[in-house]
């Protein structure tokens, strides 16, 4: 992908079920994820790692502009 616009124009390959949940088949494991918006001078996310086990719910809590929405 070239940039954020390319990513945002992609059609999802999965859809929420009748409860609004997106089905998945296992754990989510992020390792050393970094992200910088085009034209940005610093990373919005840097070296993010986490494991979310199937069925778990998490809460993201940080100050404004900390990258919570970008991570989601």
C-alpha cells in the first residue's frame, strides 16, 4: 500500500455479526508495531506490542492524541 488513503479505500474482508462483533479465530498478537502518518515528523505509534486472547476485551486509556484511534 502506498499510503493511508489506499488503506482507507480497502473493502473489509470480514463483517460484524448480528451482535456487532467481528468474528476472529484466535488471539491477536502485535509485536513491535510502529506507524507514522504521511508527512508526519514522528511516529504516532512506536514499538507497540500486546497480546489479546480470544474473547478478551481491552480498554485503551491515554491522553488526547496518544494514538488510541490509530491503533484500533
